[in-house]
């Protein structure tokens, strides 16, 4: 959700400067696509740009098309592929094909309500869906909803459309373009984007590695929480980028966090009194990743203590220890890189 917040805030700032804007969304891809479906970029009428829908392959063409879309106040669905005559000009040489929806968001329109609603959801880290109708009549309409009701629509929505949307969302996670069956046997294609709460990285231990880990994790869009009972280490002065810094024992604050499957727990205090309660709370939760810093000797010591506390050997298989991908790292910043590399690997393999 961080990337969306950056894009929407940029649009709001450009509007304040009197600039018109457009949003480009990657709605479909086939073959070798540089970026996943759902990636977005914002463009202003003075050619400012934030975000991307490819690795630079088609952005220049999108910039030009977006200017026309803003001038005409008309959304357009564009297709880019290697077989196009403009392939070399556009630079889509990976062999894939992509469809990009370009929607004008003019500063003179009633875009303020839309931006306020979407930004409010981002600020609250509250999950929501952004619907992009792709039929001729609906192209360019902006609709926001959660799993139970429509939050915003810039035009009235017919009941059959709302019913079809909510019925689809309640079936599970939406994916790319879906065809909704409406009344009178009508079929409407809609691209659905799901914006989930930010993944949280809970770091136990506020040593030097944690400082670098926090900086890098924020770049990747994590919400970072640092926990360490030693107040001289756990401070906002040492961790200005962290979302939350708690100078508390893990057992005194972690249960309130309610660890979820999308969360990541990194136990790197290198102190058994801090490590063990954090590991036990992690094992008792649905947290998707648990990593433990230390040598093989440290790992065995922690595992022995956990077994003595009543945990089963099968429970301990959830713990990545020693933490990180083996890149022969020695410096604190190198260890932080190896930890994040493993987290990325686990995430992308899920």
C-alpha cells in the first residue's frame, strides 16, 4: 500500500500546484512481463512521473498518451507488444505483451473526494479494493470498496453491478480482470486491485544490524516495529525510520501486536532472555516468517530451551536459523542485506 500512497500523494501535490494528472495501471500481461499486474504510475501535465508499469520499456510512450488523455479527459486502454511496429521505439523487447489503462484525474474535476477517500485508507493502513471497469461505457470510472460496501464512486452504480462486485469479493482474493455477470445477461470486464495492509517487520533487538535492517525494510515498503527492553538502544533517535519503537520486553508487548500471516518476525537481540520469549510468542502465532540470528551453536542452545519449554521439534522447523541467505556476510549492513534477501525469497516462493 506504500507505493499507492506515494502515487496518490504525488497527484494531490500536483493538483495543488495547478497541474492535471493521470494514472497508468498495468491491468494485463502475457509472456515475459517486466513487472506484475497491478503496478501503477502517475503522470502530471508537466511530465512529472512517479512509479512505473515496466522497467522503462514503455514509460516514454505512456507519458505521451497520458498527455492526450488529460487533454481530452478520456481514459484509454493501450496495448504494447514486441510485434507492434513501434516495438523498438517503445523498447518492449522482452517478448511479452501488456495492457495499460490510462485514466485522467484532472485537478478541476471532483477528484478531491476520490483522493481523500483513497489516501485516508492508505493512512489507516486499512485494506480496500480499487475497481476499474474496462467496458466502453465504464472506462475511466473510479470505484473504491471494501468487502462489504462501496466506499466511493464518481458516478451512480446500478444495484446489479454492486451486487456482482461484492459477491465476487466474498468468494476470495480477486485477481486481475474478472467478468461480472449483470442483469439482462450483460457481462462487464472489471480490473480489481486489492490493497492489503502493509506487511509488518517486527525486529527483536535494537543493535547495529537492526538499524540497517530498518532502513532497508522501509525502502521495500514494510511497516517496521523495533522491540528491545534496553531503552538506551530502543529509541527513536537510533531508529528514526521505524514506525514504532518499543523499549519493552517482548512478553510485555508482542501479544498486543497480534502477529498475522503476512508479518515477519526477526529475532536478532543475541540475548537469550530477549530471544526466547519472542520466539515462543512467534511460534504461538500465525506469523509467516520467524528468523533467528546466531551461530549453529546459538541455534542449538535456543532450540534446546524451546524443547524444554514444551515445544515440539516440528514446531521449530518454522524458525529460519541461522537467519539470512549465506552470502558470507560479516558487517552489520551485509547481514541486514542477507536477512532481507531471505525474507524476499520466502515471500516470492509463497
